[in-house]
């Protein structure tokens, strides 16, 4: 005689019931075993229902599962529903299964209508468009980034590396006529050049992304080329590159600027630049320029004179006073440099005003 | 059909949340079915069943990398789920 059937209250009861079900599973209908199996299965199913979650299946997942089970394709679904877009939208949960669709699926593919009729939310067109937009943007940014990285790797492969740069520039500028070490230049002169050319020189890593983007925007909008080069980039351009302006040169300039920053100290880069930068005519380097324009050594320049010289490298032929009457533009440029110096706290506002009041003259030419 | 051992399906869905909706759909379709003989199971799940007489049926979904092994007693309307795991067919397809 078999033992009595007990309610299932615990996991142990459940496991024991399942074990007995397995033993009786092949029972034929109308037998004692079948009756026992049926009662046990009711108890087990009820216990499992109480233990499990009550989430119902998503109609679209049911449809997909039924399609996979029967080996049906999306094309067949499109034929059944009347159009490819309808099938695609249903499978992508962008369209509700209508009553007519449910009926067709139930009749033709024997999918229970009850499973397909549950309501579900669909993705709005706006949200979908937004998602596609974000995806396209992400892909574009990714591809653009990869292309830029590839260009940098390609152009950088034939440029001198950090060690070569360090070796090449270790003593080269010391041989420049009139070479002046940085420590021999007055602080106001250095400040003037930094204010005019690269106020973030001691903060950036060789190039300024903001300045490059600003210059690119200006060039694109106005059609006139604008610089955007840091002092480090200018050293790279003037000392290490001999190419004419192009996108390729700009990329090489950035790569070399980064390598320069790794190879040399900031002071060494600034010193190199101050000794090779072009000031118009035949004048290269700050010492030659100070002598040419003011007949003085750099250490004897006034703040106003230093500011004038600092304004020259941007466009030497526009601001130089020795060949044409550029006095108004030159004074504007000098005063702009003085204002920048005051704004950056390099000199006081009153010192800037005093210097602005000085007339702009080149000895022997006025 | 009445599913027994459905907690095996739940446990697998907990471990592999991406399979949860698929397993729910499987459960719903099986519960809604009323198979009278094994041929009915084969008819409804034509592409995915592996039948081992007298009553063992495995539902194997290679695309979902899922295999559900069961015993089916059509006469009493019972489906006993034994195990859920990775697809055998997918393994066979991948040398």
C-alpha cells in the first residue's frame, strides 16, 4: 500500500514529490499510478506557481519563439500580415499586434490567441528616431576618431622621436648668432611674449585643442587662415618642419609639439622659440629684434618696447615700423599686448596705462 | 499542459537574465498546448525538438544557445522539466 499524499510546504517536500513523479511518470491513464501522479502534479504545479513570479510572456517573444520552433521566417510573417514593414515593426515592438493579426496568427500558425493578445508598450517614433540619431552620431564620432588616430599614426611614423629631438635641439640654438639664454632676458619681456602668443604656455601639453578648433572654425567661416599654434608648435614648425601650410603639416606640428614637450623643458622650448622667432626683415630672435628696432639689448627694453616686440611675430610686415608707416596698427597691437598683460596680472593696470601712453618710435627712423 | 519542475526554468532565467523573456515565452506556449501524442509536440516545435522514445524530448534553440530537456506524458498532460543549459546543436555546429 502506497504512503498517503501530503501537502507540499517546503523545498524538501517539493523535491520528494518530484522524485515520486519521476518514478510514476510513465503511468498509463486510468491506473492507480496515474491517479497518484495527477494529484502529485497538481500539488507540485501549485507549489511552483506560488514560488515563481507571475510575469506573463511578452506577445512578441511568444511569436518569435513560435516562429523559431516552426522554422518560419520574417518573410513568411510579412506575407501573413500583409507587408514587410508591418512584420518588421511587430517584431521590433514598434507596432501592436492588432486583433486581425492575432486572428491570422492563431488560424494559420496555431499560436494561441490568448498569448498574443496581452497589451504591451511600443517604442515611440520620436524615441526611435532619437536612438538612431545617437547611434549615427556615436558611429560618426568613432569613425572620425579612428581616422584622426590613423592619420596621426601615419604622419607620426616618419617624424623624429623624442630622443632625436632632444639630441637635435640640445645645443643647436646656442649656435644662433645673438643667442640669449632665457635667464638673461627680463621677466617683463618674457611675460609680454607669453601674453601675446601663448598665455597658457606653462599649462598645456604642447598644443591647445580649444585654440585649434577656434582657428579651424574661423578659417572655415571667414576663409582666412588663422593660426592657433602654441609656442611649442611654432618651434616644431620653424625648427623641425620645412613644409608649406597644410592640414598634413598641422598634424605633424601637433605630433612634434607633443614630442618636444617630452624631450625638452618648458623653459628650454621658450628659450628656443625666443631665439629663432621671425621679427621681419632679416631679424630672427629677440636679441636681434631688440637691437634692430630699438638699438638696445633685451635687458634694457621698457615694458612698452617689450610689448611692441611681443606683438610683432604674429604679422611682422604688418606691424614693423622700419619700412612703412604702420604706426597706428602697430600701436594698437602693442596696446593690446599691454592690456593682455594687465588682464593676466603680469603687470598692473596703471603700468599698462603708463606704457600705452608712451609714443611708439624706432630710433633713427622717426 | 502542466509543467512540473518549472523552477528549473526560473533558476536559469535568474542566472541568464537575457534568456528570461524567451523562457517565459516557452513556458507560455507549452502551458497553452494540448498535445495528445509526441507527434503533436514535433508538429508544433518542428525545428527544435530532439525526441528520445518513449517520452524524452529536448527543445534545442541554437540561436538562443538554449536546450531544455523534458519528459512528456501526453495522456496526462504533463511536461516534466529536467534541465536547462546551452544548446547541443550550437556546439555541434561550431567545430
